[in-house]
């Protein structure tokens, strides 16, 4: 191939690259909305069935009016892996607005993921805005549960729990945070060894510290929540994270 023709082909390829990149996240429509307990299941025109990434909806009835407005809407879709049920997780953008941030800011969703979260600072800021303004679920008195009111009967339930640390214990495989006098029956938290690196120095919690934790309650020597990401643990020196 003559040198001039080769140069022309290379230039065309370079010009075509941005077009390809722009079309790698095609616009889709939300074609269906339904709920499975506290999880929103979306129907997307190209992706199919998916769930919003990193969100938990404590009260679907509260979220329904705002979420329903997106039915039929055009959205940009970015796949972010799969959840523990092998459902596709997606981040949705509508008119340059991230829907996750909109739902968090309205207080109809809360942030939750046992894995690393993309853009976590913006999502945390949106949730914090709802918390400070007491919008949505944050307006409810008992939405954040006091650790004394968490029981074995709550096993399998996602919760936000507030309590003051009484003692900690680091074994070979877990770091325990206790909130009562009897670790065999009182609420506690465990951080498995495989998650220690993601927490770093933030894992160590001094007795007397008030914290807010979030996750699914399991029954293990009383009610317990496993923490796998630092976003699940917040500290406060004022008693109300």
C-alpha cells in the first residue's frame, strides 16, 4: 500500500475511535419496574433485567412515586458487575443526572454494598444531604435502630444500627466489635480477615466510640452484622452519626 494511502487509513481509524467510544454506552429505555421485597428490579430495553447498583430501598411504598416517574425514560446505562443473586447491577444517568444520587438525596434509598463502590463519595454526599434534612426514611424516628433493640428475630433483615462500643477483640480470622456486656447474646459486629486491607487503620475502634453500622443481620452468638467495606462503619463522637 502506498505511503499516502496508509496514512489516510490511519487517520480515518483515529477519527473513528471517539465515535466507537461514545456508542459503547448506548441510550436505553426503562421498560419495566417491579419490586422484590426491598430491591428495585428494572427492565431495560437493551440490557434486560437489572438492579440499581449499591442501593437498598427500606420502604418501597415510599420510593414508588419517585421511581415510577422514570418509567419509559431514556437513560444512559453503565454495567457494574453482578450482585450475589447474579443480577446485573447498573448505574443509570438521565439528562446527566445520576438516578442513584437523586434517590439517595430524596431519602427513599440508602447506600449499601458489600463490595467496592464506584463514585462512593458522591453517593455518600447525596445520602448525607437526605439525612441532614431528615427526608424520606430519615424522618422516621426508629429507622436507625438502637443496638439494644436488635434481636435474633431480626436475622436476614437489612438494618442501620447505632451503638456505643464496649470492647473489641481481634482473632486470627476476624475483628469483633461488641456493644453489650455479653458477647454471646448482645448485638455485635465482625470484620472478616479478607476485608481488613480495605479498612486499613479505620478498622480499629476504641471502646466508648459511638458508631453507625449497616448490613444484613445474621444470628451468631446473638444478632451480628458482618462488615466487608469501610463504608458500612461510621464513627461519631456525638452519639448520633
